[in-house]
């Protein structure tokens, strides 16, 4: 049934990496399609992942479109389906369909300085943009990444973030100090204000807990960023992916069909959640 958006393709789990332990555990899964190359995607899009007999869940695609051969997903254990994913082993078969949603307008940002601000699992939706920008380094100006977690053990993509240094300025933070931590202690918005990235010819891309996004946007405004320079994603609102179930409704928009990527100029016109 070619073209059936409800029919998942089979994929095999080829790698599992534990990002964050504990009650808010995050694991990163790499999936390879069983039959062919599957589908292509753009930065910011999502896919519906399913475990047969357990259910399905909409998850952000956390690998760059420039990466071929697998799709990457970083999943926080939260409910029935995400918990089932955390029980999987390498070699397991899952379903995947997509891609869903719009995307970050990366091609429109050529020549711009890029400022990424992430918190917690919110790094995953913007990670494809970071990876794409670093891979196509000559297309962009300065690349700056702010990212924070509750504690050092809550920093996801830790080794990958370290590898970014040199190609990008990387500023990590934790909410409270711990022995051995030598970087910023405090919340991500405070780290942003301390480093003061310039808004000139810049685009800011942010994702994380709603409270973090609220203060990040406030601080970006204080630094001189305009609404049109700020982008975020509300992928957590997406449910069915095609705007049929109505659960993604946000004011006049169905996020599954209009989003999940918005400039703050557009998102602030919708009912406020940040």
C-alpha cells in the first residue's frame, strides 16, 4: 500500500546509547530500515515510532538529513510506549512512519550566525540543525551552543558536544554546582545573559522545558534579538502527525500540519504556553 501514511515501515534497532540515567532516563536509538533507505527528512521533522502490541509515539528525528543509512531518536522514558522502547535490545524490530511536520528554514540562514539554546531532552529536536550547520560550516557564520541539564549526569550528547568545540562555541551548564564541574552553574537563560551573544545577523534556535523557553525568549529580547530572529519547536504537541485527531490544536493552528517549527513572531500570536 504505497503512499499509505498509516502504514509503518519496518526498522531494526542497530545501536542503543544511554544518555541520561535515573527516573528521567534518556536513551538514543539508531534505526535502520529493513527494506531500502526508508524516507528522507528535514531538520525539525518528526516520525511516528511504534512497538507492535504496545503502541506508537511521535518522536523528533535527532539525526541530520545529511546522515544516510539510519535515523536517530533520543527518547525520554515517560509513558507506556517510551518505557517499552527503553526495554528494547539491539536487533529488535519496530515500526516507523513519517516524516511529519514542517522544518527549520536552514537554507534561509546561510551566512547567518547561529545561536542554539537547549535544555534537557530539548537538545534532540535542534540537534539535526547543529549537525547540519557544522557539516556545512562554510555556509554559516559563528555557531554557538548553549545547553544545560539538572546535573552533570543529565547532560545528553556529552561526548558529541565536546567534539563540537573548535567548530562551535559550546557553553554547558548545570542547575546546581557539583564537585568537579568547571563550567557554568545556574540555569541556561542566565548562562545566555552572561555570554551575551550578539543579535547582529544572527538566528536563535531554542528548545527545552517550557519554563526555560519562556526565560530564554525574554533574555534574547533583552539582548536585542527580534521576534523574527527566534525559532523554536512545539513538537511535544504533535500526536497523529496529519491533523486528524485534533489533539495538536493550538489556537487557530493544528501543529501537526502547520508546525512544529515556528518563529516567535508567529508563535506568540497563538495561545501562550511559554
